[in-house]
C-alpha cells in the first residue's frame, strides 16, 4: 500500500544515498564502492576532530585547566578523560539546530491504519508472538518535583499562604496561585488524599478544618516538607495517581496491570524493566514486594521485574555560561545525569525479541486500558509484519542465486514502508553494489512509533529532515533541536499535526536471531544542551542523544497514528483532575 504522499513517482527524486548510510558491507561479505555509496546523514556533521588526536586525554585536559585532582574525580566517577574532553567540545562547538523540511502528517510520513487491518495485526501478534518473548521498558527515574512545581513555589517562599492570599494573587494574574486554588478546591479528588489526611491526623491536625480555615500552608507543609510526606522528592512512579475501591494505584502499579494484557508470554511470564534512581530503588522494590502477589493472582501472570539504575559513568560535565567547567563552592567539578539517551545501554543488553517503551507518567485507569492494549497490539503486529518482510529480503539476498525481482521489491519496500531515501541511480548500479546497499539498509534495528494528534502537550514530534546531500527522511526530534529562525521554521513548527507520546515497539534482533549492537545506529552529535541553575548560578547541561531521538536516528522507522485516548500524561499534579484520570461513575477495577 502506498500511503506516503507523492511517492508514486518512485525513489528517483531522492538523493544518491540514504541519510543514515553506514558502510557495513564487510559484515555481509560484499565490496562497497565508496565513491558511489558515500556516507550521508540527517543532522549536523560529526565533530570527529575532537576524538582523533595523538595527544593523551590527560595531557589535553591539563591544557584545558584541569588539575590532577580533577582527573582523579573524573575517573572516580567512571568517566575517561577523553569522554569529558569530547563533552566540552560539544559545549564549545554545539551541533547546529535542525531545519525541518516539513512536518510528518497522515499520508506523508505517518500511516493511518484502517480498522480491518487493525484486527489482522492484532491477530498476527496474538497468534504468532515473538519467540524469545517481549519486554516492557519504562523510564521511571523522573522526580515529582516538576509535578509539584507550583505548590513548591509557595511552600519554599516561607510565607504562610492562605485562601485569601491565594485568591488575591490569582486575581492579579498569578497562574501559580490559580493552580494552588484548583488543587485545594479539588483536593479530595486526588488518589493520595486519604494518605494526606491520615498523615495530618497523626500529627494532631485535621485536614478538613485546615481547608475550611483556608490554612493552605498547613496542607503544603504536610505534603511537601522533607520531614513529612515529602512528595516532591519522590519519583513520579510512586505518587498515587488513580483511585479504586480495592486500593489506589501508583503509575508503577498501573504499568504492571497494563503490561499483563499485552507483554506476557504464553507461560504467563510478564517481564518489565524500570529505570530508577539509586536513591529510590528500595522504595520501588518494597512496593513490588507488597503488591506483587495480589496482582499476580488476579491477573493470572508471573511478574519478572528488574530495576535498572543509570550508572554515574553516563553522567556529563556541567559548564558555566562561558563553557568553562562549572565548579561547586568546594572547587569540585559538577556532573549531571546524561538524560534518557543513556538508557540505550539497557536495551542493548536485553535478550528479548521485542521491547515496548512507554514513559512512567503515561498511564490510564482500568476503564481506558482496553484501547491502550488494543493499540499496543496493533503496533506490535505491524512491527512483526514489517520484520517478516525484512527478514525475507535478507534471506534472499544471502542466497546463492538472488531472485531477479528481489532488488526492485526490496527497494520499493524501503521507500514506501520505511520512507527511506533510495539512490536515484539504483537501477543502473552493478548487482554487487545493489546488494550492498540493500543489505546495509535492511539490516538495522526496527521501531514502530505511535504518533498522536497535537493537543498542546510538551514534547518532540516527527519531521522530515534534510540530510547533507539533500535527502529527506522522517525523524523524531525535540522542539529544542529545531531552529525556529530558519526559513519557515516557525511556520513548520506551528503546522505540525502530530507529536511523539513515547509509544514505541522495537525489534532489536537481526534476521539470523542475533542481537544488534544498538550503539552503531545512533547519531552521536544529536546532543541536547540546556540552561539550568545550581545554587543560584546559571549552568549549561549536556544530555546524550535522546533515546528515541538521536539514540535511534539510524534505526529503520515506521510512524503510525494512534488515538489520543492512549496518551494520558501527568506533567503537573492538577493533570490528575482531568476526567481521564478520575474514576467514572460505576467503573470497576479489573483487579478484583
């Protein structure tokens, strides 16, 4: 099916090479003509000069003002001097921002799957699941501090905020005061309400009376003080989101319940991997130990849950506004978490055939789970169908006598199904070069990414990006990576119809059943640089290429529209007041 706009003319208008071409011809026993198939890629050129030097890492760091004590700190952190030197080079010579050609839309980069096909894809997944099983991967280390940001502002002010003061500030246009009033006015609708009331009661205070008297500061103190509930310091995955008659649930528990419906094996084994901070790992483990038996009995599965901790060696150095290493008051260097791109190492270590990826705060109550489960299976079935075709082509290309029609069929598949730029001269290439191109293009990790219609939510989206040689291909990029001052940049951003909800199904094994080395399919220069604050001083922070952005830039990718009801993020605490997160009249839990 040709579902991309203006593709009827075929690949002749594409540039001479695909944007993510990497010469891996030796792996397949063929010779590549590098003049014909030279490498090209979407995005900024690699700053490889900083990595190719005969000067030792320590000597180079000494030239940059690092002391032997600094180097000892770097190595104790698990980093090599060369890594820190490369990170500093990114700050001093940041890669240019992307200039999208256009947003991906339905029929032009994003596929809309009709209902009859949805049923066939679900059957494909249900009846022929991956042989080695699947894994649900949940990045869950995010703290709830942003979720409680508005409330924290009032709590940290030291003022005894009350109802009258909040109303006065709201009338003056303070959005944070309006958020505080909304929170207090609907506080009984939050799933953590009973815990808050019990905690206050244990301290000899009454929540109802505090609210009646407008004493908001008492409520905020109990909710946010480090010696009380300290909710803002908890990971978001441990805040109670949804209310049920048989016990309210955290996002972590909701992910367990959801996974049981689509990520369990024929033997009822359900595998999850959640990335958490080392400081909170024990809390997750304790919650799992308390609730695991109940969920396993009621859902008929056996949970195999692992908690991954992002190692310090994935951190990055922070710099001041002049790109000099930032130092704390005691003179030490400052390292910060390197972002979710560092989680690629977790995926790279897995043995499963298929991995579902979804963020910790994107969960739905039981009444909305059926639609979520349905589309997870649709995406999984679609991934398996694409993988079947890819593996068939790979097998044919490795046979002694390649079918004459196979190259044309394969290149059509690449163009129409994966939107991969194809050489305009492909049909005139010698057979060995055709084979080399197809082997490289097909033999890659595969991801199917759900895309939802834009609803004003924060996050990145799918855009057609132009490579250095003029080729165009869809990529998922963050808003901060796009140059708004480029020609039509702001117009292109505003015309985007879909965004990335982080709803991925990934195939990480090759046609022979071996694991791909996922590190070979990243864009190492797709780093993110942002301005943060430390102790009242501005700093610049560096994040590794995002897991689903630059971390997967050279994967084979298919974008599929999924309904908005499958995306229910909680970015601020008052998002829990949305109807999607509130119990419906008469709605029951699927866990009895």
